[in-house]
C-alpha cells in the first residue's frame, strides 16, 4: 500500500504517520526528517536544505525528488510506504507519479488532513521534538511525563528553529500557494480521503485507519 499524507504544517502528519507505520508495518518517509538528519550530520545536503528551511521556503524540487526516489528504491519500501511531507507541489507530484509508474506502481490512497490555521500556529509554536528518536510532543497538548525528556527513549526535547511564529506563518502561506492545489491534483483519481484533523490524535487515527482499511478492501489486498 503506497500512501501519501497531505496537510499543512502542524496538521499532525508526523504524529499519524508514526501510528500508521506501527499499525501497517510500512516505513514512514518524511522529507523534513531526512533534511534535519542530514543537517545534524553536517552533510552538504543538510547545509543546502537549511538555507531554505530556515525561512520556511521549499527546498528545490530537483534536490527533494532525487532524495525521495532514491529512498523509495530501498528494499523496505518495496511493499509500500507512507510519504509524509512529499509531494509538496505539482512538480513533485508528477515526478512521483512518473517514478512509481516506471516500476509498475501508483499511489493507492491520499489522506488529506485539514486543521484551522490558528490551531496550526498553536500546535507548531508549542511543538517539541526528541533529538534522540524524533518523537513529537507539545507543551500543552501532548506533554511528556518528565519535562524536557522523551517518554520513549529519554532523549532531550528541542524546539525546531522553523517553529517560531514568524516562520510558521510563512510556511502556512507556502502550503496554501504550493501544496494545497495537490488536493485538486489527486481528487480525480478517486483515492483522496479528507480527514478532519481537529480532533484528538486518537480520533484522527481512527478516521485514517478506517480510510486505509476501506482502500485495502477496494484494492483487494
Ligand atoms: P506535522 O507533521 O503535520 O507538521 P505534527 O505531527 O508534528 O504535525 O504535529 C504538530 C504538533 O501538534 C506536535 O506538537 C503534536 O504533538 C501536536 N499534535 C498532533 N496531532 C494533534 C492533535 N490531533 N491534537 C492536538 N495536538 C496535536
Ligand atoms: P517538515 O518537517 O515537513 O515540516 O519540513 C520542514 C522543511 O523542510 C520545509 O519547510 C521545507 O523547507 C523542507 N521540506 C520538507 N519536505 C519538502 C518537500 N517535499 N519539498 C521541499 N521542501 C521540503
């Protein structure tokens, strides 16, 4: 099952992708995480990506597309994957379609998660991320048992540089102009599922799981 998670920054894509990955045994491919890992290692890719991430702009298509097609070629993605944060514009969506077609595949389901902009700002400005395992927390909505430490691995929690309000608002503008049109790009396929992301993580997960189960049945897998 090849799944794309669409939605603005802060919609809960990472939170839901982790749960989906556990439930369906599919790898989560998150382009933002790939860039942050490259940056932490100080690679040229990471340093190049940082120039764009720092201002909330999209990393150029040819860089992201090369990274994603390379990653989807790995053995663990053969049985399916969950894309989180890619594609982010029509050029990337077309590149993904071409790549999948070249190996006889396609996207099976697109989950579009919607949340009101002011709620997105609250979620992103309060987000904390584990430096060890990447788990997500929130200062009010998803508080770790011990302040500043990850429940899963004990790692130290940090705030992403691009999660300050000014950059968050730029990222939401970029979403609106570049990424949101993908909803209409995918709609004609008949595989787009719109999910209300404003409920609790459990509620959103229940809705997404139902959609994936229906898609699995439809595909006869
Ligand atoms: P995305 O990957 O779409 O940018 P995240 O999954 O990182 O979004 O979630 C953004 C922030 O909102 C995180 O701090 C996360 O803990 C919190 N969050 C995620 N889902 C919900 C939800 N349903 N209700 C409240 N807060 C949430
Ligand atoms: P995310 O972790 O998904 O919020 O992404 C963080 C940042 O990484 C974005 O603001 C972009 O600068 C960059 N990025 C992640 N995915 C992509 C993508 N598919 N295309 C371009 N830039 C991306």
